[in-house]
């Protein structure tokens, strides 16, 4: 029998009693003569708010709400006799399906041997010796894997196009320039399981006939860069990279190229320009990179998450992979769920899981329990919002597009009633305006003008015509921009207009912001009944807008007030009203 | 601060040799220079231009395009405030305002005493701790506006 291993993690929000239970388990095991039991405290099991959780690796089951007194029973029944204890079993265990994150937190990311011991690089061997490049692509086609970077282009098709193009040299690029605000899936994979990405790249190289690969990593991720570099060095030592890999006559070199903080470089042609050492400005397509890419040679660019899927497909078979997910969206997707949820974190779910399960079951619902959720935002600055009434929609490429959003790279921001959707749209649009490379006019000028209109609306100076103007500008940008950045920049605005037009109208007609985020629409006043005349607001006001004395009380001069909200923050008696 | 000497320093020569002949290496060379100096000084760019036989304008074209490269020396302490979506929702813009007020600097500027440099960044990757600010890599999570002064004065005292 293999060595029994238990992973343990205290998933409650307060305190950590995993250490006591770990000690108890080990103690009981020793008493019962099990010497080789390992109990490992881990950082994450993908379960939240369920007390102390144990993963029994030999049986692949999870126990939750484990108490100190359960240790005896667990060792006796489960470890010794190998039967699960029904009372402790986690219900809905299949909530998360970990394929991409299969090794994260489990293998040592700095050890190639550890990765190999978990069937790592077995798929490279299988592809190089048992399969031809054509059958590799055929297998990818059967798996139905689609690009995880955002657009969802079928991966096999990309490979097949590059395979069919003529070139004395071809390139494989891993796009690890994760720039979406609020998304960090790629970072976790690179830091937690760098070899899986390298393995994916070698297979991709073999399939298209490339002998050179580049990992384009964001400079802001120093740990990821370090780990990938170490992984590359180790792979060279083992003969998994370089000339004549494993004696198969196939050669593949891999090196790191760093990004330098330009969001537009996530776009294929801009990324290629950046690797060539130039400004990251996009080029018109066609020619597509699969035809003329890096240094005009056929090139494929795959996202980190896409590449991390590939080794598993060849290990467990395309048929197995195709059983996970929906009709047209196969496999899993990793989301970085952040914003107003109890448990922010990475979540990997099978495609087709309803949004509601992600938000409420896996992430624990709203951060402030009495607040109402209003929407989630997916796809970052290129995506859109999905209102609460559509939370039962299954997550897949098609369904999200239908709702006016996109899958995107995996950011998922949950918003509650304290958030203003006009303000959020402005935030995303400002991001795109800042990051626009400036090459084409629709994106450069359109974005700027649209932002000016949103500024006007949130300052309470909007008119109804502004909404028409926004729609016209959006259409222009969508149709005429050179790359996806400009084409999708209006999405957050358009989708909030689609579902929450009333909020825009409130800002324009009633000069009111429901959430109180648009500070220029606010009015601060002092409530005399609550005021204790402590003068804290007076001393803190940066523009001396508060005057009065202890006898008559204090008032805020609305002419002078710059609505910074500092008086509201410092008042200890809730005597400042914000409306 | 920048001398205008055109003699090539040995570091630059070794660096150039390391990357010579590799295609598209300019950005990688600039990364190494910035790691070494903390920014890309003009005279270093000039030397690089002579060594690699690339026009200075080409080098500046790249430096100014990418946010990551700096042309001015950074302050002793770099304050990075995250304006990723999660931090934005949880009040990071207030932190930016507070730092601007306290130090009388704008985004990307260094305070007059050369002590603090304010950067507004996209995501520090700790969305669970939002809003987040970091000083020279030290992360401060769930920061309130009223706490900013305390954090800064800690570094002022240390100096």
C-alpha cells in the first residue's frame, strides 16, 4: 500500500487549530502502529469556512469540520481499514475540479524530480515517441481545448495553421503577460507549477515543428520569473530541453523574455513586437501570427493556463478531457474571485458551473452578510457585468458572450450594493485609455472622449444626449480599432448601460449616486442632534469649510466643500450626514 | 547626477557582450540596466547606443513606451499603491489622495527630500488584502486612510 498522506487546513475564518489536530493524528497513528503517516499542513484546499478540513490522499476524499476528538476514529476507520466516515465527508465535493491547478501547492515548484514523480513530462515522452505531430494535433482537436487567454480560439486550430505554414524556423510563445487588474491565475501556475507550462510548450513545439520557444513574462512577477528560469535550467539538465530531446531527434530551446508593463502587449501582434525589442504596438491582421509572426516566421501564442492543460490531456486522454465541461466549452476554467466576497481566491471549476455556485457556495457569498449582491464582472477591462438575476447562467464561452460579457482571462470581480456601476465602468475605461498604445485613432481618441463624458456624468453635469454619444463612440471603437484593446474597451460601459441604465439616469437626471461613490454628487452636512462639538472635523477639513463655535454648533460651507469626505471618516459620532 | 562622459563603463560592456548577436535583446538589456541603476540614466543609454549601434531615439522610443522603465532616479522608499479592481472597490483611490496630500507629490513623482516616490500600480497580486500599499516591497494590507500617515512616518523616522 502506498504511504498514507493527509493534507490538513483550517478553513474557518477565525483562528487556526490545524496544528493541534495534526499532532493528535500523528500521535494516534503512532499508538496504532502506523509509522509512515504524513500529515501536511497546506495553504489551500479550495474549501472555505468549513472548519478544519482534511484531504485523505489515498482515498481521494475530503473531511470537513474535523474536531480533535475525531482523530481516533479517522486513523482507525479510514487510514487503517480504508473506509470513509460518512458524517465527516464534504458534501458537494465536486464543486471545484482542479486540472490546471492540479499540482499547485502539492509539488515543490523548484524540483523537477518532484514534478516527474507525479507523472510529469510523461506526456512529452508519449508525444515524441508514440505520436506524430499530426496525431498530436488530432488529439488536441478531440479534447476540444480552447484558448484560455480570453477569446477562446480552439487551440488545435491555431497549431494546425502554424503547422501548415511554411518557414525554416517556427516559434512557440507562452503569453504570461497577465495584465488584467484583479486576475492572478497565471502567476499562481507559474509560481506553483512552472514545469507544467514548459511541458505544454515542448508538446506545442513538436506539434507545429518549432525549435524555439519564448516565455514572455511580466516583469512585475519576480518570483514567477525566478521559478520558471530554474525550471528551464533543470529541464535542460535532464535533457528535456535542448538538442535531441530524450534521444528523439526533436530539439527545442526555451528562453524567458520580460514584459515591461504594457497591457497592450497581451495582444498577439503587440507581444511579438515586444519580444523583437520594439514598442509594443499591434499590427493589422492578417497576416496572422500563425502565418507571419515573430521575425516574420510562423508563430503560435498560447496562454499560460492553456499550456498547463496540455500535459494532462495526453496523460489522461482527450476523451476524458472532453467529458468535462459543456458542449462547446471543454475542461475547466480558473477564476480569480475578488471584490465583495468572503473568500477571495483562485477557484477552478468545470465549465458549465453556474455563476451562483461560484459566488455563493465556493466563495462564501457577500463580505458584508446583510448587503445584496448586484453583479459580477468578468473579463476585466474587455469584459462586462452580469447582473444578479442572471447568476444561474452556466459559465462557458458562449453563455457569457450572450450576456454581453466574455470569459476573459479569468478575473471575476463581485460587486454589492455599495458599488456604483457608473464608477466601475469609468475605472475600466480609464484603464484602457491609460494603456492604449496610441497607434490608431478610434481607440486613442474614442476612449478619451468617452471617458470625458463619464467624468461629466459622475460629476453631476451629464445630459441625456451623453448616453447617445457614448453609444455612438462605442460603435466606432468596436468597428474601427486596430486591436482587441480598442475594440473591447467600450464593453464595460456598454454592458452596464444594458443592465443598469437606470443608474446612469439617476446620475444624470436626479444627480444622485445610489452607492455614494461618486463623491462630486454628494452633499455633506452636520446633524446637530448627534454633534458633540468635538471640533475633530473642523481641524481635519483641508479647505477650512467648516465653521461655527461650541455654542451655536458647526456648519459646512457647501461653496467651499471639496467633498473629500474626511469629516465623514473622522467623526466618531456619525454626526456627518452624506447624501 | 548624470555625468556626460562617453567612455564606456565595464558593466555596460559585459552586459552588451552577453546579449550581442541575440535578436530583439534591447528590452532585456534595459531590464538589466534598470536593475543595476534603479533607473535608466541618459548617459548609460548613450553608451548603449554606441555599443549596440542603435540610434538613441530608438532606445528612448522603447523606454518611454513601457511603464516599467524609469528615466529619473527613484526615491529612497518607493510607495506602490495598488489600483487593481479589488483595491479600487475597497477604497484605494483614497489612499492615493492621502499620500499625494501628505507628501505634496503626484503619481510617478519623488518628494522634494528624495525620500519617497509614489507609484500607482495595477495589481500587487494580493487582492484578498485589499486595499494594499507597499513600501519598498513591504506589503501593508487592509489599509485605512487614517493609517497612511503612521506608515509613512515610520520610514521618515528610520531615515
